[in-house]
C-alpha cells in the first residue's frame, strides 16, 4: 500500500465524501418531505389526485434510478430544463426516493387504530388537530425503522450520480484508480467511507426510535 | 311531549334506520332517553346495539329518521331533504362536545400520559389554558379514583385503569349525555368491578347514560330502563324488573336471557 498516494488523493477523496453526504442529505430529506406530502394528499386529498399519485409512485418505483437520472440530465434540455450535474443529481434523488418514503408514511397512517381517531372526534378535536396531535406523533413509531433503513439504502445509491460526473465519492475514487493504476486501495477506502455513513445513520435511527417509543416501555 | 324544555327527552330517536350497503342494521327505531336516565341496550351480538349507540353521536351516519339531542337534529342539516346533507365538520364537532363516549377498546392515545389524555380536548377544543386544563383533568381523574396515575402512559395502566381514564376524558368535557359501548367487554373479569362502580357512581350523580352492555347485573340494578334489540329492531324498552324480574313475554328476550340464567348471572 502506497501511503503517499493517499496523501496526494486524500483531499479529492474527502471532497468526494463531502459531495456524497451533501447529495445524500439534501436528496433524501427532500424525498422524505415530498413523500410525506404525497402520502398526506393520497390520504386526505380528492380521489382523482390519489390516482395520479398512485401512477407516479408506480412509475418511479418501476424504473431504475440511473434511467431517471439520465432522462432528467440529458433529456431535460429538450424541454428547457438545463441543470448542472449536481442539480440534476439531487433533483433526481428527491424524485427517486419520494415514492418509497410515501409508501412508508402511507403504511404509517394505516397503523393508527381507527378507534383512536374516533375517540378524538368524539371529544370534538378538529381533523387538523387529530393529524398533528394524534396521528403524526404516533406514526413515528412504526415508520422510524423503515425510514432509517431507506436512508441507509440511499447512502449507497449516491454512487450512481457519478455517471453524470457529479464529483462524489465514487467519481473521485475512479479518477484516482484510473490515474494511478491502483484499484484495491482506493475502493477499500471508498467502502470504509460508506460504512461510516451507514453506521452513523443507523446509530441516529436507533436513538430516534428509542425516543419515539419511550411511552410504550413498561415500567 | 310537554312544551316545557325540561320535560323534553334529552335524546329523541325517531323512526331511525341504518344500512350498511344492502344490510339493514337498524329498522325504524324509535326511542327516548330522559334526563338523568340510565338506559341499557342489550341483545344478541349483531342485533344493532352498538350501531344504534354510534348513530347517536353520528360516528355512524344514520340513513332514515331523526336523532335529536335537546331538540337539535344530530349530524344532518335537515330532516327532510333527500339526499340529506351532512353538517359541516365545525357544527358536528360542536354537537359532539355534548356527547361523551366510552369505547370497548378504551382508545386512549398511547403517546400521551393519563393526564394529557384527559386535558387534550380541554386545551384544544374548549380552549382552556394548560394550567386550568390540567386542574380540570386532575379533578376528572380523581372522580375515577386515579389521581395517583396521572403521569402514567396507557401502556403502564391496567385495562380497568385505562377504561377509567377514558371515562375521565369524556366527563372532563362536561357532556350532557354519556354513551358507553360495551365498556367492560375487553376487561379481565377481576377488573370489571372497578369500571362498573365508577359508572354506578356517575348514574347516582344524575348523569344521563346510554350503555350497551352484556353485564346483566348492571342492567338489572342500575338501569332505569332496558331496551332489547334483535335483528336491528327495538323489541322492547321497559324497566329492568319487567325483563329480569319475571319471565319475559317476548320469546326472543326469553331465549336471550336464558343463556345468562343458565350461567347464574341474573
């Protein structure tokens, strides 16, 4: 293992890691927000809108992320949507993640016993209050684990952004490998970076889960 | 019916019917509940008792006829028009504040403590300040003998305690009528007593109560009248002595009570 290689390429790899984290965080949090809105519209909106959302979910879930990214980045300009690689990467990441998040939230809505909502109606709570005070806080319980899981999956999906030259971790690693003809070391380092990200995410997820299920613990 | 408002039954059910798709759950039910009266609804399962109860606060939208609370039509904008238009959410919420409800499955909100469960609607519906709401909620919990459990989450309360919190949550809103939907059916036998005794106390204090129950002892000793339903029809509505004290005339009532007699419940 040639250490000076890493001294030379260290900054580039770190910068790639930074870009990976940025794309991942902005993209997946954006997807989470969009997915939540979709789930809310699906549940509370008009029926026709529900159908549109259903079709959107099926299309996005039914196609590979890389194809969606290509269509947005290379096809965008034909409809006047010229995006930088980074913009296209993050935007497609948001779109790609949203239906999965939406499905997680949809099942979360369904997990709240109907009786609790009836009880809330019986004491006169408004539908908005019921959503904010009864449904949402409790949705955190069944959704935290699948959300954490999907965040973890998404950490690694960021690698696909390298195909449109987003200078993220895989892109920088491939550059290093191509320029130095070393392959094992750069990709070992790359794996280490992803592993750190995954471990960190699952640690946060566990903390959140412990917090949101506190009331269920028997003492 | 007298013109004097206090003589008017607090709940009037007039020729009410309810369908679930093709299934006729209730047919032509007519029934009055008077102020401070305890009315028990009994009957075989599937006879429509719970549906009748849930129509009283419009958790189920009844199809035909009327339900009036203190003379006001519940749930629908007007009795006549067909198809009928439901009241706005706001108007329905205002009506429901006068009708407390207790469920078989308690339906407490598990992420809130006992105190928070009771105070929730006081704050967000009645608009009380937190301090005032908590004071009121504590008083309600004291009524159901749970002052020492206010900080407990439902997961750390027994079934009987949870049901009493649910009762406190309802009475804290100071409703004019309380509806109970099989309040003890989900409880272990040794926990039934504590809930029934709280209900008995409420009855003694003059609360108007409509209780769907399988506790024939409660119906026999606490109810002012007992209504028997069968296949969505109101068969009879009489003082308990006429059902439990002698052999009932109606064969359906007789057959129903026979199963309880065999178990020496009545």
